[in-house]
């Protein structure tokens, strides 16, 4: 096999492996989640400022209870097992092909892989508190501010590592080239990871977050591949595969929800991947649904604060606004998927031709 063929296989095999691992572990996870009633014991939520959301609560009163959280375990669990399986192949079946398929490497995948696991475990703790564990006592989960502080602390560590250990001090601007920003890469990374953290509210409708995030990571697998970061491309592919496995069970009616253990890991990891592929400038286009979702929340909260409680949207974030207008949830989700695919394709095109 040629080197190009081997590289393509190195990216495609993790997609399939992660997907089938995710499909395989889901029955055990589902049994546990339903047996221990791992769902919210009381319907309703509050916005980031701590206020009630009556329209949302009315739209989703019947969905908030009875369906387990923690479905995001399928995503990071399948990626973790994919890494383990491919590593064990190099131990028990040593060969050039086995070595080639192992995509865990210091300069490309250690940081995003560790970020995915750490952030997902933080999200797991938040979900556990939200549902009260197996005891059924409502603890309410972490506050928005506490989660934000944790994300910023994690972001500071990652940004320092990128700058000090990986010598990252530039950002690439399509059609213009590298722009040297030195240590400003650190505050820029913190800004991006915070913005992506706020976009986690996209996890609000069956199938929405899964379809959007799978598309985004698939597009970054393409970008990393053409940058010759084959290990990173394989990692992104594995994340996309695990997300598709989750999505198989999250399409309406959802068997479980992604919740914080899924979305927190995905959004923070996405920030790392965008910087490692030198494509953070096109991230807002590739992740356009995340940007629109986050902006709608910011606009709504700002309007209510500055205009005496007046709202721009019937309910925020944006996908719930369409629901409140009478759109079926499935229609909202499908159109988000379409926008996600088109915007991701445009982002990849600009990145590749702008090199």
C-alpha cells in the first residue's frame, strides 16, 4: 500500500471503530441509566443569569424527566476505547500497520485527548449532581459560574502548553498567511474556549448537538489530513465516529441525552483542535450553528438587562425560538444539520485554498 492509502486508512478506520464501539457499549449504558433512573427528578431549568425560563419549561415539561442524561459517555467512552484498542494492537500484534494506526502522539493528540477526557469527567460530575446520583436526591448541578471557572482554568493550562511546549505563537489567516501574536495566543485561546463553552446550550433538542458536532469534527479531520497532521485527523475522525454512535440513539425519540459529560468535552476539545490545525480564524464559519446559538443567548440576556426586560427572541437559545414559533423540533434539527454541513464545507474550502 502507498503512503497516501495508509494515511487515508488511518483516518477512516477510527471512524468505523469508534462508531461500532459506541454502538456496542450503548446497551450496557442504557440498562444502567434506566435501572438507576439517571434523569432529572424535576422538570425546568434556569438561564445563565439564574432566572426562570417559563416558555422553555412549557415546551419541554414532558421531556425533562423520564429520559436519562449521561448519554455523552458513549462519545468519549468510544474514543477512549478506540485509543486503547489501537494501542493494544501495537503490543499484541506488532507490525508496521499496527504502529501506523496508533494515532496517540505527543505533538498532535495528547492535548486534545486529555482535554476530552478531563472536560467530559467534569461534565459527568455536573450531571451526577444534577440528577442526584443513584440516590435520587436533587442537588442541582454546578452553577454556570463554577463550570466557567473550571473551563477557564483548564484553558489556561492548555494555552500555556500550546505556547510554551508546542511553540505556538502564530495564527493563520487564509489568503494572507501566518500572523505572529506571541504570548497573545494565551488570551486568544481563553476567549475561544469560553465562547465555545457558552455554545454548549445547543444541546437542547433530540439529535441537534450530535449532528452538528459530528459534522464539525469531520470537517476538522479533513483539514488536519491536508495539513499532514494525520494523527490529529484520526483523532477527530474517532470523535466524529463516537458522536455518530451517540446520535444513532439520540434521534427522536431520544434514548438518552448528551448532557454536560458530552457537550463540555466536545466544545473544549474543539477549541484545542482549531488551534492545533491553525484554523481558528475559520472556526466561526465551520461551527456556525454554535456561533448563532451562543450569540442568541448573549443578545437575549443583553436585551433583557439593557431594555428593561424586553426580549429579542421568544425564547433563547435560537433553536428554542423556532420551537416557540411552532416549528416541529425535527424540522429545527434537520435544518440545523443542513446549515452545519454547508457552513463546514465552506470553512474547509476557505482553509484549503487559502493556504
